[in-house]
C-alpha cells in the first residue's frame, strides 16, 4: 500500500516552576472554581527570562535527540507565535545549540497557534518527496495576556518537538485535511507589543464555528461517523475550550460514543490542565497527554498497564487565531508505547517548583527586561543567558 508518514517521536519541555491557579484566583478576588472548573485549568507554567522559545524548543528536542538519526535529518521547522527576532528564524539558534549539521534546511513559521500544524504538514510533504529523510517540527511559545486581564488564567509556556518520518513509530498521518480560513481579528499581537490583544468571547465563537465547519465537512466527504474515531483531540488554549468543541461533535452521539469520547478527551486534557496554553504546541501536548495517560476503566488496558490504542483512528483539530482551522486524522501505530517517555514527562511536570503570586508578578514584569541572568541558571538544559551586542546568547547548564 501507500507509504505511511507521520510522527515518529514526541518530546516536550516545560519551565520548572508553576503558579497554582487557586492562588491566582484568591489574589484576583475570583471564586477558585471559576478557574478550576469554569476555565478548566489547575496550574500554569511560568517562564523565567532564561526560558524563551529557543531554549524551550532546544530542550524539547533534547528530550528525544538520543533517538534521532541525525544523518537522516533534512529539515527543521519551528512554529511559534512568540518569535525572538523580526527577521532571523529561531530554528537557526536551536539548530546550533543542538550541534545539528549545517546541511539542514531550517526556518520558522507563523500563524498564531497554527504554526506547529503548518510545520507538521510541511514535514509530511517533505518526507513524501524524500522518504529516506526526516524532519524535526518544533512548536514553542510563551502565552502572555497581562496581569489582571481575563486572559491571564489562560497563559502558559513550553514546547513540543516531533520527529516526522516514513514508517513512523507513533502516529501515521492522513494527508487529507479539511481546512477553513478567514481574515478576522479575534487575537493578535502588533509589532512591538509583548502581550496579545484578544476578543476572548469572539475567539471562542470562531474556534467553535471553524471546528464545526471542518469536522462536518471532513466526516461528510469520507462518510465517517463518531464510531470511526478512537479519540477527538483539540488545540487547548484552556481545557474548557476542548470540552465545548467536543460537545459540538457529540450533538448527535449515543451514550456509548459520548462516554467513550469524553473519557478519552479527559486523558488528552491532563497535561494542558497542569501547564496552560502552549499556543502552537497545545494540540500536540494534548496528543501526548492522551497517549501517555492510560485510562484504567475502559477494559482495554494491557499487561503493561498501557491502553491498547494501536490501530485507532484519531481526529485532531488545530486552530490559529486570525484565523485558520484544520481538521485532520491519523492512526496510532503498533508498538507506539515503546517510543513514549511517560516517566520522564511525569517527573518534568511533578518536580516543578510552586511559586506564589508575588513572584509570578515579579517574573512577569521582568520577562522582557534586561535582567540579572546570573541568578537564573537552571539546574539543567539550555537557557537564554542575556543579550550581547544586540545578539541573544544561550548556554547549557549541567
Ligand atoms: N464556578 C464555576 N464556573 C464558573 C464560575 C464559578 N464560580 N464563575 C464563572 N464560571 C464559568 C463561566 O460560566 C464560564 O464557563 P462557560 O463558558 O462554560 O459558561 C467560564 O467560567 C469562564 O467565565 P467567563 O465566561 O466569565 O469568561 P471570562 O471573561 O473569564 O473569559 C476567556 C474567559 C474568554 C477564555 C478569557 O480567559 C480569554 O480571553 N482567554 C484568552 C483567549 C482564548 O484563549 N481564546 C480561546 C479561543 S482562541 C484560540 O484558541 C487561540 C489561542 O490559543 C489564543
């Protein structure tokens, strides 16, 4: 049959500190259940100045680098909303930090939270044309709305890195998406601004409209129904957004499909609930969360305690404000469990330091400043170490 192309490995990185959102609720005079239930978030990653999209992207790749055959790598693409230069691509910094060869093609893509998905499909077509080569797709972002804004609780920071190849280890993608785009102003960030501008309620409405359009069109065209999906996964700016989108998909569902797809969605939302919005990386963090969090009550857990997901078709909805929506599908590959890093990712999330609201506010204000980088060296990994001669500098801690 046709050559399978898709996601061979997935790595992630989140900064090593978080804000508990009940603390934020208390400080803002809001009922904590508004954040934990109404928005559906428990914690959010808080970046220090030393965590930018380059350092986080490099650390997400480092998570899977030992598994990558660098000789086969042909392209590295970064999708981001929070670029660190108006001209030069963050991918070149990352490529250098990881010591990747100079023969690799490398660039950055922008379309708000859609950049990671754009990169994934560029990678798909690159591998289709050069089946012996592989591509690294990195989605890295800092989500920032401002202190005291209604978007504040939906911030976050982190990166996801995916290796795309022929005969992939984790997900084979179908090159058959349903796209929808329109020039609208739901969320944007004019040049020079460090916080996004957003029309929050409108952005939610457009997200749901685009999802309905793309999902219905996809299912109609291929005569698919809910029975055909093992899971529906979403871009999660906050987990309640995905709950609302799933509700659209389940309008005509019977109890069995409803229970099944809601249960799988809950697994996909676990990491996002702990981390917040990763913009370009959020959909892929949901995918990783779904793969890495076994659901114990649906009877198909294997001897190793991991669900038997192999062979299932999954549907993914990517949304970038401005706006662009894409619904696409893939199949979980046999043996996918071998390529996950469940324990390492659990440690990454659980070993984070809890900071209080005063420290979060101080870090927020300092983030785009010149700062004292000497006090910020993390215990491991790549970090941004300041600007010299208008050039960003990076280091490796160990
Ligand atoms: N207990 C439980 N729930 C409560 C509650 C309480 N005490 N008080 C309020 N709630 C519920 C509300 O009922 C509401 O839930 P429902 O929508 O299910 O009814 C929820 O909490 C949110 O409350 P509000 O409706 O009052 O909303 P808000 O003014 O606080 O703003 C927001 C919420 C619009 C999401 C805002 O945080 C925001 O603008 N975020 C950034 C934009 C965003 O993420 N948009 C998503 C789509 S765009 C996109 O996806 C791209 C991207 O990444 C940015």
